[in-house]
C-alpha cells in the first residue's frame, strides 16, 4: 500500500483523488499495490470542494506525517514549494510534482538532494502527454539532436484562430480569455515564459544543461499581426510558438519564440489548445508526441502515472535522465547572437520610389540574402506599403543589426518585425 | 556492467551493436553501467558483415554462456524463437526481443515463465516509437477506451501514394517493391497480418486480453481502388490501414482493416512510411505517438532503450502491464458480427432505371440508413455506373448480409466492396 498526501487540492488535485478512487481497479492491477490518498492540504478548509478526502490547512500534517509515503505537490509557485519539497525529501518521502516553475529554477538542487528518493514530474511538461518518460527512457539510446515543441495551449489556441480566421491578436486573446483558455493577465503564457519553463526541464533530460529561464531567448506572440498570417499562408507556413532545444557542436540553443513552420511538418499540424513535441534522436530520427497539454484530468493522469511508477519501484530511472553526469560533454548554452536560422521580416514603409533598394542594400551589408519577397498595400493606410521578406539562413546578430538600421530609416513607419523560420 | 548476446545479427542487430558502441558515452551516463555486446549468433559466420562483434553459429554460445546477462532475440519467426527465449528465461537471463510474431502467439506463456526476469519488447511495435512504454507506464492511470494505430509503413506508403496521385493499388505496390518498402510477397504487410500482431501486443497491455491473430477481424488493402479514393477525397476522408482496439462494455473489439478517417483527425495526417498510434484514455483523452515504425536504426533505438531500462533495474513495470491480473474485468473479444460502425459501400452496376431503388430497398431491409451518396460513370466501361454510399452507424452483420444480397442482383456487375468509416 502507498499512502499519498496532496498539497494543493485545486482542479488537478481533485482529479488526482478522483482517478485514484474511481480507477482503483486498474491502478491496483497495474501497480500491484493500493495507492490511497489519505490527506490533502488546502489554504481554506471551509471552502466547498468536490473531493472525498480529509483536508487540513497545515502542511506539517503531510510533511511530518509518518503515514504519508508520497507527497504530491500541486500548490504551484517557486519559493514556498521549494521549501516544502525539500522538507519532504529530507523526510525520505517520495515526491510527485506538476510544478514547472519550481523545476525551471531548482531541478538540479532537488535532484542532488533526492538521491535515491523518487521525484516524479511527468505532469510538469505538456500535461497528459508522457513526454518526460519518452525522453528519459524511451529515447535513452539516442543523442538528442533537437526538440521542437508546442507546449503552451493558450498560444496555440490564439495562433490557430488567427491563422484560420485571419483575425488579429487582441481580438482572439479576448475570446480566449472569455473561454477560460487565457488568464486575465496573459503575459506568462503569451509572453513565452510558461513554455520556457517546460523547455528547460526537457533540456536537462536531453543535455544535462543547467540554465535558468532568464538566460535564454524568450519572445512572445503579442506582435504577430494579420500581415504575418498573410505571408505565412502565401508561402505554406503555419505560425506556432515553438520551444526549441538544439545541439550544435558543443553548444545547445535554447529558445522560445513564434516561428514559421512549413505546413508539411507534423508539428505544424498541432492545432488549437493541443500540445505536440517533436524529438529528433540521432538513431531513431523524428518522433512526435501529441495530446492535451493542460486540464485537470489530463494533468492528473500524469501525476497518477508517476505514483504507479513509484509503487512499481521503477523510479530508478534518474530524475534528470543521467545516473552519471556527462562529464565529457561540456555542453554550454549558445549565445543568442550566434543562432543561425532563416528569418521572416516585415517592414512597413511610406510607399515611394527607392525604398526597396535602400532596404536591400542594408540587408546585403549584413550578409542577409533574401529568399522570397512580397509587397502589399497597408490595409489600414493607403499610402503605406508592407514589405514582407524571408531570408536564407543567417546569423541572429546580423538580423538584429539590420533591424536596428531599418528602424532608423526615415521612410520606415513602424518598428520592423521579425519572426524566425524553422524549416 | 551488462553483457549482451545477440541472436540474429542482421540489419537491426548490426544497428544495436553500433548504437551500443558509438553512443557508449550517453548510454553509460544514462544507465550508470557499461552495456557491452560480447557475442552475436548468425547462421553463416563466413558472410561479411559491417559489425564489430565476435560471431558464432551456435545459439548455445549465448544461451549457456555464463558471461551473457541479457539475450537480445532478433532472429524472427515463431517456433524457434520461442524455444530460444524460453531457454534464456529458464537460465535467468533477461530478454529483449523485437519479435512481434513470437509475442502475438506466446506473450502470456512468456510472461508467466519470466516471473521477475525482465522481458523488453519495445521494438516489437512501431519501431522507434516508445508506444509500449507510453501505454504500460505513461498512461497507466487510465482505462483505455480505444487504440487506433497506423502500424504498417508499407500499407501507409501505398495508401498515401494512392491518395496523392490517384494511382491504382497494383501500380503503387510495384513501386513500393522497387523502393524496398514492400516484400516480393507482400501478403504479410498488405493483408494486415503484420499490423494484427502488433495490435494484439498493445491490446494485452491495455486490456489484458489473450487472443490469437486467427481470432480477430483482419482485412487488407488489396481491394481499394481509385473510386474509393475519389469518394474519400470528395467527403473529406483519408484512407488508412487502421488497427483498432476498442472497449465496448465488457467486450473488446479487435480489428485490422482499411478505414476512411476524417482528415481533421491527427491520425489521418500520418503519411508515407511513418507510423502513428492514437490512444484514448478515460482520464487523459487522446494522445498520439508518431514516428518511424521500421528501419534498422529506429528499431535498434528501441532495443537499446530496453537494455538501458534493464541496466537501470526499472523493468519492474510488468511485461504486459499488469502485476495482478484484472480478475473482475472479464473482458472478452467481441464477435465481429456485433461490431457497430459506419460503412462506405461501392456497387458497380449496369447503368439502367430502377437500380438505385432496388439497392436502397435492400439496404433499408437490413436497417442500413444512407448518410451520403455519389454516383459516377465507370471510367473503364461507359455503360456501367459506380454507386458510392456511406451509411450511418449500423451493425456489421447487417452490412455483410446486405452485401451478400447486393452481389446476387442481376445488374450488379462486380462484387460490391465495403470500407469501414472510423469517425
């Protein structure tokens, strides 16, 4: 028998209790043991909840409770959760957490502290999709060449709607908020920060690389407009918020940003609130994992799978994938200026003679070669033209310098915009 | 240190050796141990092979070798492989196998014999995609409602070409054979038998159901023609060879057949030689797994992941997913006559008055209600018409009776064809 204490009994926590109770038959058959939730901790015990579980408002009722074998941390946040998980591990209690922010900042400290005590965190990335297990165990024979993920359902919902209905960001965001797919303050999602937390967790498993969210390139989807959608459709792309980890020599690129993805790629077909993660291994080639990246029941499915693994004693698979550190790998984070990829650029200009030649000159000066070009009239202002370029592969620092110079040209009317292309 | 003996050093076996040798850095870091191939068994030791491994022609050099910890069985076939795996298990050697036919017939005997000795078989289904792990561990909290898979790359290559180029089966088959995607005798693949073996393995993990390939509905793709492709395109379907396991009450449907799948479904987007498996869990909803279902390197990636799991001692996850049998489940195989789904029917007739009314009468008599209808002239013979119907959900036995009656009508010129619709 495994006895579980749950800290944080909100949507996900209630579903964890429900699954353990309602799917007891299959869980017992698969784990060989009964897995029983015995106590939950909540801030307000008087609030009515649809859950059949004794509740307390004191974390010590879980952390110092000799009857609790596994602590499930679903409270969220970083500092307080870190204290609680640390105490649980010191008390030799296994931990299961869905807390991506906690892991984005403290995964290595927790791994070192845990030793042989299991920490499960399948629910922290892409909800119900078992991507942690796939990466840590299923693809363990491979050097991982790249991970490209759509791991934020809010952004994917908004971008899918923008693509399908040629709608503007602000309008779709309002709709997403009304539907409950986006928060009142949507920055954490649409700014790419949520996806960045998840990326760092996957990058640790793939590369053993220890960086914090502040160190990587993160751009959100707020600046994408209908001109970009137009260009994407015209040239056979979908626009997705991609989380990218990519090995280039001894360096690892880690970045989160909107990207133009050819519609022929499987990852480009992941629409709506769904998540999809494409992983390229040196031996297996590309595999992709698709499913619901959020939602109480799907996330709880991942939490319970970790509990079943712990009951089966299969958690010897090390928390971050490596039993022995990769001493010789020496992988370091690539400076964002050194990223090489293709780019799409949008420049809104006064519609007059000589503009295109001046812009081409600036791009050429920075060794940027144009791959395709499209000019259209600005729908909002007749005397303006919108110039849409895609480039061949070039260096991020060159693009940034060119954008800077373009923005200072007298006839450039709006700040030039750029979206990376991931072909 | 884990020492590995490989029985059958062909394409997959050579890649297993290569991965173990060339990716030793990452494998040692991830498993905590060196995993070393020490001997291979082949029929002909004089044949030149691109592999750095001592070879023998005597299986006893592996099976009775006290230095071998794990036996990797890659010889294929059923009877001989069963004897070898049985002997390995009796000698308490762990086994890793890619042999789907062996498991389709003997998975329960092997499980019972193995006890606590690990048997890994990730490579037996869908090559490099870690679908066994996903189903057995990642989704373990769920009652599995359905599995729908594209698990035969040969069929998917042929059907994709037929859809994209409106080509006929025989022509595309020849092309697939020339490219090495289809065997000289393609029956095992295009007849659905290969996919059926894989389906039974997944069904055991999902439902603990013990049936043999002969007991389930298996139909191949040989009879699909360009009229069917035309109808599918017209009504927004793709045609795929689907492997389906579906729980309906106390019964499990197990079937392999071509199916019309709405192009909006993720599984319908799996094209070419690629595999994809959609799994619907009662808690997580739909997740899908996509990747290369065959090929030496991808399949070897799965074999080596099993070896790493064994080195990590994580094989306590039981072979078929259940530590304790599901005593109360009492799930039985649904009789194929009781399957309920939608159907597409193609009837080629002499083009004359009264034909449609007679056909409608027969369908109505068997409680079959038409959902959409399309008539076109036969491109091969002007005086013939091809009638294409889709139906609302009805019972398989009724469809079979109706097809039987239709085939006996005087004006019906070819044997009526049927494809199931999986919406």
